């Protein structure tokens, strides 16, 4: 640089100094601090140590900065500054950076900073002599207009732009942005929206925005931050951390710094701390300390509420102005967020709420309960029964809580959509209002407590509470007024709800019927009537009353759907699917399981007992279809939600399914253990399942070479109905086969196959026919054995029943190895049998010009027997004319005219 150039630069610098003195003369404090300290405001900040790159956001900022104005508005320490700094450093664009502070909220101070930032970006001062009386903003804007261009854009970054509130600055910025300069891109990073007419810029297409939701870290970014900090968390713990912080950058970073110093980082994820360096300390000192006292008081007192509105805040604080305060806090991103699609409602960031609750905990217990009681009354008046119940329980306002439950909160909470969980309901069950309270009030509380105890699985507590009530449906006397009568009926319904669950668990069929009929008479088309029908239908299933079970459950399902009662809808589809699976109606069971899965997806809040029947049905469906891998997946879900104390019949069903799957795969001792280890398989509430369990134990004993003698089988008096009798008969047939009594085994198999009152279920029927094939094979009648296998395959294929073939395959291996066509049609893979067949030299069956259909193949196999056409028709459950039609087709396709020739030709072609 020449001496002349240096002189010009110095002269220009002197002019700028003069101008600064002129504009800052009335603001000496600001000017004194300028020099070195102020210069730091003009430097692009360095990236923090252990910085995690966020290409998702830098790409979003790339797109946003193509227009004249970009606003990045999010709460404190959400990563705004770091994002823009990362973007500037990675893109190397021409940038004028200004980090603002409250003292810069004057036109003079602000435009001096902007002017200096422009100089650092390479835009020198305006040529020629300047007029000290001329506004610096005009000069700066003129410099911008003359220097920027589309070919060499300039990015003016104003960090912490929320501090700019002076009307003069806002007006000048608006003038710049309303008619933007070509090539100038302004980036405003702020905790809240700048006081600018953003709506105008949006309408003009000049504005792009990044909000708190964009700044929140994604799961992948959280993983990257964990890796940078050398932390490893399992997926569940990481999800808790992400949910707790809602992706807030500072919250995550501070949490991870503390976890680094902890020997058990997983435990810290759920912990809360207010010590030095914690998230709590940051929020307390950086956010809450900046608020005025009324705003802090409102936040602390309303912290027990998950959602807050202005009127609710006014009721809790017994004050006014709640709406304005909440709106102001939301606008300034003080960790208060408007609830989407719920005008006037707000929520607090989870970590902020933890801090507020911590601060509230320093208040006396009674004071805190008063706040909850006020919230309960407000929500009750507003018709928000569940929220009112939640706060009434926290306030230990037991009579109010009982009243809410009787007036509909119970049905909504446990029988309807289950919109939210109410914490600490166990404290309500144990609550007391003292012996001095009126008798009626104590009885009402006991009825409500019994219902809640039963619904939450504490049946012993429910039973104890019911003992304080008579069995009279209205022990409270109702009163002469309509309101008293209605209240008495409401509490009677709650008591009967608990009575029905206790009676069902204990296998008290008559008592359950009585209470259910009472509920149906009181609330037939309402939620308690639907619940009663569901319980009766379930009991019908466990007692083997299939037709009655179907009628009741279908009616309950229809009413549950009409009322929007997702829990009962899911329970009904599950129970119906279990019933259809038991009878081998696989397609219908599958439809019902799919329907249940849709209900579950639409209502992810459903959990525990509400989902048990559905998962048991899905497991039984997978098992029946021979999908043992899918069965294990569903059984794992069953184990997560099953409460044996609450649902003994479903627990027994679970254990019997487990035993059946183990039997099918040859693990007979484990199958026995699955039955013997479940105490519900001796409980009265398991009804018929107890007898089925005993029959399965006998089956397992026979399979391990220890057949159970006839005397040890349940007698006819022990058999609740023919459904169980068929299962017991089949177990007995296995025992006779194991002992070598082939005639006895054949007789028992025939009894099961020909049973008609009712007929054996399809899975039992298929299993019986396969046992019959084993009997024939043991007797040396291979033709009969083949016929039985073919018949079983046809039956199973028609209904989608596969599991019996998994179990029978190893025992029928010799037969299958000699008949390749059986292997081809066997419903489950038999690769080792195919290899055995190939090794024996069996050729592939010859192909016919017109192949036989599956039904014709079945008839051809029956032709190898001495059975008449009428007898074959009986076995296939079709008419004689249908069999004759198939026979004619077989003769035509095989080119024969007689039955003997058809059999011979079939064997020649290896079709038999």
C-alpha cells in the first residue's frame, strides 16, 4: 500500500471517529466501553468445544437465506448463534456480523455497530466529506445501497435481535426491509419475534423462518452429541433424554456434561438437579431471574398443571391478567409454548416445569393442595372431568374426586378413550374422610374407591372395600329428591363394576350374572352395560358356550364402537378372535386381530389390561397358523401386559398356548412345566381351561412314554361340556396309542371325529385325524394312514390350521418319506423328508396333460379304500353327487373306466 493510500485510509478513519463522537456524545457509557470490548461484537463467534455439526440445519439456512430476510426465533441457548456461525464459516460468504446487547438499543449505538461491521466486511465509508449532522443510519443505508449487488451478495447478521425495541431503529429497519436492496440478505437471530411487521414480509414473499421446532435436535443429532461426549445409552434411555429435553441444545449439553461425571449416566437421565452447572440452575438464573415477580409467581403456582390457560391461571392464583402474561411469555420464548389447535392454552417445557415444581415444593403442603383444589374446581366447572379428577386427587379432596368419578370421570378414564392417566390413584383408594363424616359420604367414597381399585388391578383392596357395602344396589337410600336418587344409582354402578370383576376373577358365575344383569338394567346402552356384556361374553368363552359368547361380544363390540369406547372395542375384538381361533375359524380371527391392531394404532394410550386380550389373540392366531416365530413375538407382548391376578382365564390361555407350542416342537417336559407352574390353571376363574390343562398334561405324559391310565382322566362329571370332552377324548386316544391299544385308540379317535354336540373344533378335528393316521400306521394299514393324512391336510388347508402338522410331522416321518406327494402337500416345510425321499430313489410324479385338482386328488386317495361313494362323501362332508362328479373327472383325466384302474394308474404316475 502506498503512502498516499495509507493517508487516505487514516483520513477516512478520522472522519469515522468524528462521526462516532457526534452520535455517541449523549451516550458516554456506551462509547467508553466500545474499543476492544465492542470489537468482539463484530466477530463471527467460534464454534464451541465438542461441536456437533448439523448439516440438516445448515442446509435449511442455505435455503432460507436466498431471500431478503431470514428470522431464526427460538428460546435461549437453542443453538441459534452456533448455527449461523457454523453456516457462515462453512459457506465463507461475505458477512457483516453484529452481536447485540441491551445497551445497543439506541439508534446511535446500533448504527455505529452496523457501520463497523460493514467496514470489517470490506465496505468502506462513503467517499467525500461527511456531514456530522446527518443521521448515521442514512449514511450506513447509503453505503449498503452503493456496495451490495446480486453478483456479490452481503449477509448482515444481527444476533440477539430481540433486544432491538426502540421505535427509531424498528422504523429504520422496516424501511430497509420493506423495499429490500438487491444482494442484501438480513439474518435476524432472536429469542422472540422482532418488533417488525413480519406479516407484511411474509405476504410479499421476502421472509423465511426457522423456529424452535426446527432448532430442536433430532434423535440422530442426539446420538452424535452422545458420541462426542463419550456416552453410550440404550435406546429407551436416549428416548427419555430426548423427550425430557425436547431436543433443547443447552439442556442436552448440560445433561451430558453431568452424565460424563456420573458413574451411572442412565440414572441421571431421569434425575433432576439444581446444583451448580445443572440445567435447573441455568433455567433459574438465565430465564426465571429475567422475569418480573408476577410472571414468576404465575409460572410456579400453575406448574402442577400440564396445560395452562389464562382463566385457569387466574383461578389458581386468585389474580387477573393470566392470559396477557402467558401470551407475553410465549412471545418471548420463555419456555412457554402455545398448544397447537387449542387456542388460549399453553404448556411449559418439561425441564422448565421440573424447575417450577421444584420451587413450588418449598411451599407448605397445605398451600400446594389449595392450588390443586382450585384447579380441580375450575376444571370441573369447565367440564374437564379427567383434569379435575387429577387435581382433586393431588389435593386429596376425596369427596370431590369420588363425585367426579360417579359423574362420568370413571367411565371416561377406564372404559372410554382413556384420554390420560391420573397419577397417584392409589392414594385415592387408600384415602379416608374420617368416621365423623356422614354415613352416606363414607359409603359413596368406598364405592368409588372399590371401582378404582378393581380397574387398576388391586382386586384384594376392591374386595375389602366392597365388604363395607351391602349387596343392595342402592345402600345409600337415594333420598327423595331426583338428584339424590341419581347420585345413589351412580355410586351403585361403580360398586357393581367392582363386584363384577371380583366375581369373574373368582369364578362365581351366578354372582357375576346377577351383577351384570343389574348393570345392563341400569346402563344397558351405556359404558357400564357394554362392560357387563363384555365380561359375560368372556365367561361364555371360558365355559365353552360359543354361540352365546359370540352374540354377547358382537353386541358389545357394536355398542363400544358407537360410543367410542376404544378399550372395550379392543377387548371385544381380542376375545372374539380367541374364540374363532379356538374353533379354527382362522380367517375371521385374522380379520378381528387386524381390526384390533387398527384400534391400538389409533389409540396408543391404551395399555395394560386393556390390550391383553388382543395380544393373546394375536399369539394364538400365529400359533394356529404354525408361525412360531410370530407366536414368540406376540407372547413377549402378552408377558408385558398380562396381570394373572386380574385375568386368570387369559393367564391360563397364555400358559396353555405356551405348552401347546412346546408340545408341537417336541419339548414335552417344558410343556408340562408351563402348565404346572401357572397357579391360575387351578383357579375357579379359569373355568374350562382347568380341565383342558389336565388333558394336556396327560398328552405330554403320553408323548414321553408315560401314558396316563383311563382312571386318571377327568370323568364325565368333571367335563364341563362336549367341547372339553373332545379334547379329553383325544388325550385319552394318545394314551391308548402309547400303550399299544390300537382298537381303543381308533374308537376314541372316531368318537372325536364324529362328535356332533357340538362337533370338535377344527384344530382338534385335524389333530384327531392325524392321530388316526398314526393308529393306522401302527396297525400296518398304510392305505388308511395315507387317507387320514390326506383328509387332515384338506381340513387344515380349508381352515388355515397348521400347528397340528408341526407336531405330527416327526411321528409320521416314515409314512411321509415313502409318499412324496404327501410331502409336497404337507403344510409345513419337511426338507429332511424330501432328502430322504430323494435318497430312496423315488422319482418325481409324472405330469398329466390335465392335472387333477386338489379335491380330485383327495377323492382319488379315498378310492384306494373299500369305502363306498356315500361313505367317502361323509368323510369329505360333501354330497354323494359331488363325489360322483369328481370320480368321473378322475376317470377322464387318467384315461380309465374303473375304480381299480384309476388306483393303479394313480400309483403308476406316483400320485399315490
